[in-house]
């Protein structure tokens, strides 16, 4: 459901583009969603202002309970890069991560996408399971390779970030992402 589609169905949150006024709330959601990397509040304000059509919030009872951010890489028109998926811990195991991604894939900004990419650390089991499940739903190959090594982060102690690439898949396959 998008911002203009009215009230959500019973027991489903409203999915909409983020607003600048959501930036601090999104920052807090991500901060409470270990093991995600927490970016500055400024970063989330920028996402809400300039990337609102490639990000989605899930809102229930006027509270942000989920957020997904992403973008179309400038040199890869058929790729959608998913930056972060965060779901409030009280709302996990409801399929919100998949529904957020499905909302993104159905937006006009995702027209022509045949590949999903994201980076995931070895310790982020929830994200690994989510993206493997999406690959199965899309009936698409899922490949992993090192994107950033610990050395790439310099003095910051950080796990390797593995690039997860799903695809190719056809646009009609976007309809088959299943809620769990």
C-alpha cells in the first residue's frame, strides 16, 4: 500500500514514503535494531528528504515500526540496492521486512529492476534469512561475495560486508514475494 491508498487493511501497518519529520524516529529505530550500523541523524534526514521514493516506513498507531532504505545505483539501472531494513523488535516475525521490500519493488522508481543487492555481515542472521527467502520467492539466483573487508573499514573494528545479489528476475516475479 502506498501513501495515497488510504487506510491500511486491519492488522496491517500503513506503508508510505518517509518525511523529514520521521528522520529522528528512523534513527532511533535503527539504533535499537542491532546488529545494524547506525548512521547519523543527518544521514536519515537526507534519506527522508532526497531518497523518499526509494525508502519506505511502516507506520502503525502513528508509530514507525519499520523502515527500509535503498537506491538505484547510477551506473546500474537494473539494480536496486537495499541499504537497511529495520523492524521494531516488538513487530518482528510479522513479515514486515518482506512487505517493506515488496512496497519498494512496486513503486515506479523500481521499474526495470532485475537485481536486488544488499550487503550483510556474517553476524546478521535475520537479514541473511530474509534475502534468501526473497530469492526463493523470486525464483532467482542468490550470490554472495565480499564487498568490503574488515581492512576496508580502517581502524574501526567491523566485520566483512558481503554483497548479496539476487537476480535476474522478471518484473512479474515481484508479485510473488510471500508474507511469512
